[in-house]
C-alpha cells in the first residue's frame, strides 16, 4: 500500500506504483491546479514539491510529476499548488506573481508558484541567482518573462530576514499554510516501510524512462529503487570520490567539497538540466540509458571513472566506464544486475577539468554535441589526458587515441591541432534532427579547442586554432 501525505491529507492507495504522480494527483484526487504540458519533464507546468523527513527535519525539493512514478511518493509529503494556499489571502509567492503581472496566460503559473515556494523552503543561500535557478525549469509559454523574474526578486526580498529551517517564520510571513508544521510528526507516525514490489523493470528517478516508456511503465510491474540506501551517498576518501548511483545531480551540485575540487561544477551542471530534473535524475539511470549524448556519462568518462556492478546475490564486479558501452543502447549489464557506485580520482593542483555542450537552447535541452576533458599538466607537459565526446558515435565516446596522443605532449597549439586530426578519425557522427554529420564534426572540433581556451586562457585563444585548422 503506497502511503504518503498529499497536501494536508494522508493518502493510502493500492494504485499501480508505476502510475505517474501527475495522473494520480489530477485524476484520482482532482487537484487540477497541477497542469499537463509536455509529459516529458520539459515545461514544468506539473511541478510539485516532495518533502522528505531527514534527521527530524523536512527537506523539500521541486520535481516534475509527469515523469515521476507514484510509488516514489511513498513515505513523503507531496505538495501541489492547492496545498500552498492560505485561507483568506494569497501566499507570498502568489502575491509576488500578481503584483508584478507575471501570470501571462496563467497556464504555467501554478508551476512557478510551487517552484518559488520550494525555493523559500529550501536551505539554499537566499539570493536572486538561486531564486532564478529554482524556476529554471519552468518554461514560459507566452511572453513577459521579465515580470516573472521581478516576482522572484520580490520573493528574495521577503526572505531577507528569514530564520533558516523555521516553518514558524515561513508560516507567520505567509509563505506556507499552518499545517506544514505538523508534517514531520505525521510522517513519523506513518512508519512507511519498503513497498512490497513484484519483480519488474528497475526505476530510480524515472526521468529518462518515463519520457521513453511511460505507457509501458504505467501498465507493467516496476521495481522502484530510488530509496535504496546502499545506492545512495557521495563519499571522499584517500582522494577518491565514490558516488552511489541513486545520487542525483542536485546531490553533486550541493556537495561542498566537490565544488572545491571542481570550481566550475555548478556552471557545468546548469547545462545538464533544470533544477526539477536535477532533483530527480539518478546517475545510474543516466549511465544505463546509454544515450550517445548523455551529459553526465560524458562528464564521468572524462574523469576516467570506474563503476561497480552488483547482482541479486550481492556479488560485485568493477570495470572502467569507458569499457561499459558495447554498441548503440547496449552495454555490459546482465539480467538482475544494477550499477552500484561510480568512482574516480579527484583533481589535483596539476589537473584541469572542463565540460562543454552545444544545443538548440542554452539550458534544459538535449545536446547536439557535448564534450569533457580532464588533463594533468606539469611544466607545460600534458602528463595525463582523458577526452570524451557525445553525439559523434553510437555510444558515449571516450577518445582512446586522442587521449593517448595528448599524453606526454607539450601544451602547444601544434599538439592540440594534431590531436584534433586524430579526434576526427575516431568519431563517426551521423546526420539527424540535431545536425548533419559535417556540423557535428565542426562542433566536436570547436568544443575540443574550447577546452583549451577555457582552461588555459593565457596560453591560447580560439584564433590560435581556427587560423590553422
């Protein structure tokens, strides 16, 4: 029995756990403020908040409910736009949207209101940039986005004197209704146990699977693994980072130590997806989706990562991620096996990492071509190199020959131009809706050069490469 709190109501349902949370909220509970837009996690008209009880405190995150399985709500607090309402007045987020004429046609407005409420409930630093990040996945369908940005700014101003982690302050200042204060104890009283699930397709966050196979997942058995603790967590020990495959992009985004090792981490991850998707998408799901343009796959390939795989008998095996992919959408994973962790060596003072991506939209879009690089440089000699490219082959491509060629070479434009010649022989892009083969070759070249101009601006400019390419 799936048990959770929906707004101020305790829900117990025997509905299929693979049903989408969006459909349950709209059609079973008649909470139609949550809109149906793209059903791909793209427009965020269906944004909900998911509250999780951790160490006697609530943590809220926004998600797109159209690609989230109902079973993942088990033991959580789910908040729709109706659940944010106050009795006799508008909430702070609602008032900000109204005061700035930020409602447009109104269809997407509930999603914006829920996302801004989630921002108020989050523990992120209170500033305008973080508020805009919170609504980065809510795609404006009409016009007037500046008015929405002004509404976000008004929410930030209202939060200036917020007492952190205080429901009481948020209630007194009109951000959330009073019942929020009772949620921690009510979740404790539920004592939600693991769902007794039949054998079925493994599903974690669902952000890839529900875009591709929603109808099949709704009607057939699913084995939800998002709450499996042995697949969670990020640890650093002996300069090795170990990431559980249930960890999300937001877990990486919020990890203080990793942001120290990778100073541009948030800049890179912002290219990956919206905040709603970053809150849901698991790394394991991204890797086994095996998309030739999977952003995080390209990211981890350049870090020369290893993966550990476990089976139903808890037997584990380890292999290099670059050896995992065998062909288009095929990989070295047997029936009953799961990816357990991803491991990589952390950057040192002599190493450099960069991620680049080209797509039709700057944010929240599928790449035409993406690329990452990890270099170790000592005395202007490249002592180690790992380069990856997406969108240029049937698999996410680790460039074995290019990486080997760069190793031991001086950090000069000639070495990089020569490496590009090898790179072009390693890739086999095809023409499709994201560009012609020639266009993708051009992008691969430009992104490869961009790594060096970004990482070593005192050594190179793009002109150094283009005039000789």
